[in-house]
């Protein structure tokens, strides 16, 4: 990703965020594209990023560049969007890259891995580290040009039908757990299930699964997961800062003017920032409501986190020995994570620890 381009265009995105920018009129004939999302429209935070993006593209182009957004299952299955963009069936998709770790584990590094970067660190790696460049090189193998477009922040650990008292309770548990994290969960003795957001409630209600994670209080409440599973655990150790991405077909992107390419970049950056702002603003009230409705909010036992960390570390070594793409990107990712954690443990963590212990 060209940092100079990002910096140059950041001013446009910032002014748009303040609602004070005049329309930038793209040259040439009108363009109409379709964006396929992996998410249901009912989740206004995560699906809403696609709508924000499309709206800003329209505004900055003076209405000459129109993008229609389509929920998961509308144009193609929720987990079929990478194929859709790669094959040119649609021009764009909005998704969580780790859904596609079965194609190549490296997809997960563009989103989240267990005990990986938090949201701020992920954004720093993508925009100021080597993350943007490395992931763009990788996605080129799939005819994709990528842009960061959203982050949920650290997630909750999901709803469970039964209480978890130790790591032994994970054995045999059928859990809806997204992406690459399922590999770690399986090594812990669990049985991961990859189920789209719109189907989670039914599976949990019928007992097809024993537990399910999605995002956090606001979205989880919308899905109604607390109605069929009373125990709500934290943290989501597999998603400390999951990034959503905008995927654009490379041929379609290459055919755009420089101005329209800049519009896409800036609109995606606006949606990226707005998504986490929405989650941070909406999660507190939703958590209070869940607790008020009887949900039991509990921390994972220490031995669960320790086992998860041990298995995740071992898995990364095994994948690196077999997958050259992963080895290349993860080497940079892990070095960046090391330095970020060194810094965050000082000012950031100390400030948060103290303030959160106060009765405000």
C-alpha cells in the first residue's frame, strides 16, 4: 500500500468525517459497481461499513460512481465473496479475511489471529508498517486489491450453554468460532463450526452447537444469543483487533481513473474509522442490558488462556514450516507485535489499568 497516497488523501477523508467537504467530481462516464458483503443487513455496525463506504464514494464522485451493497447470500454465499471478486462476478466485497484461511492461512493475518495485534496495532501495521504492502502482494495471487475497512476492537469470547470451569470443559465442545481460531480451538479439544452470522442463533437454539462467538455486546444482543446461552465469557483471545477488508477485483480497479482510485481509498478509510467508533459507542449500553436480562459475564479461567496461547504458538510454527506465504508475512507481523507490546505495556496499559480501577 502506498503510504504517500494514504497521507495525501487523508485530508479528504478527515473533512468528510466532519461533514464539510464539497463533492469531488470524478471525470469520465458514470460507473456502477456491486459490493457483496459477508454479513447480514441486520448488523448495522459491521454491514453498515459497506453502506458508509458506498455513500462516501457517491458523495466524493458527485454521484458519478455508484456502488450498491448486498448482504451475504443476496448475490452469493457469505463465504463465497473472495471467489466472486477473484472471478470478476462482482467488483468488490466486504468481509473478514480470516474466513478464507482454508485457501491459505495467510488470509488470517489480514484480519486476526489468536493473541495477535489489537485494533490500533493492526491499523499501525497496515498503514505505517509493512502490513499493507505484504498483504497486497499476497492478495494479488487472488486478483484482489485490498483496503482496510473496519475493525471491531477486542471482542468478547462468546455465549456458552454451560459454565466453563477449566480447560477440560473445552473438550468435545461444539462451538461456532470464526476463521483461523478454529484451528487453535480444535487443538484444545474443541469442535469448531464455521457458521455465517445469520445462522448462529438457530444453531445454538437447537443445540447443534454448544457455544458461539460473534463480535461483542451490541451485535451479540442483536443476534439474541443471550436468550439461548446464559454464560458470556471474555476476552475473545482469538480476536484482539480483527480487521475487515474491502476487496476489489484487480482488473476493475486498474480500469479506474487515478481520481476514482483515490476516492475508493479515502472512502474505505472513513468506513474503517467509523466502524470501531460505532462499536466503542454502542457496546457499553448493550452490555448493561445483557447483564440486566440475566446474562452472566465471566472471565475465561487462566488455564484456558494459557492452553490457547500454547497451542496457537505451536500452530504458527507448524504453518510457517509448510506455507511460504505465511512464513514471509508472519515474520514481519510477529516482529511488529513484539515492539507494539513493548510500548503498550507502559503508558497505554498503565493508564487503562489505573483508570478502570477507579469508581467513576
